[in-house]
C-alpha cells in the first residue's frame, strides 16, 4: 500500500465523483442522478457522519465536482493552493478518530459538517499526503482520446493509463484488431 487506507479511499472517491459529472463531449450521462445514487456513493466510499438524503445535499455534492477536477488540471503550486483553500474553507482541524471498521485515522472536518464539506476536506487531506510524498505524477487523465475521466495511479510501477470505464479494454481490442488486419 503506497498511502494509508483512508487516503487511498478519499482519492478513489474523488476520482469517481469527478467522473460522475455529465459531459457532452463524449456523451457521458449524470452519474449521480438522484439522492439514492449519492447514498450508494457515500456508502461505497465509507463516508461517515450526518446525512440528509435529499436534493439539496445532492446539489451541494454535484457542485464540488468541477473544483475537485482542478486537482488533475493544475500544476504543483496550484494543487497546493487548492488544497489549502479547501482546508481553510472547510475549517479543517485535523483530529484522530476511530469508528466503524477503521482504526485510528485523521478527520479534519468539523463535527456535523455536511457531506459536500466532508468530501472536500477529506480529499484535501488526502492531497496533503500526495504532495508531501512527491507523488503528483500519479494524477492522470485517461489515455483514451475520447475519454476525459481522471484517475489516480496506485500501481507499483506507475503504469496505469486508463480509467475504470472500460477504456483500457476497448484500446486493447482495437489494437488486437489492428494487428489482425495487418
């Protein structure tokens, strides 16, 4: 494991959340169509704390996606600035917590923070570790020319090029067919 479990969880959640945003350029539909889908997302990525399960909560989470995408679009200094901005705006105060199946780990959002704030602050806290480890090179945009999904490469040899939407499989099939034709 390259990073602590909670850091990898936050990075994976951020990538999935960003990739859930609809994009006309490649006909991607809304990945969080309703509060139920948001609940599934929050459960899958183990977000703890209070939830409202309503449209305003869904709207607030959808609204942070473009901002989180900036982690993949900025240079190192810009990523540091974004990290600090999110921590400041979320009134982050890092504290050790132990809950559910998790051993001691850091939470930095204030008690009772809404889900959008928890996601923003936990993503920023994860990027603190990524920045300090000098691992920003693991931030990638999918290598498929028609895909705009983001990914965080956790492979040992830093070789991951495609997102989880099947792009790597499509590229392999296309390469195979091209070899067969030749």
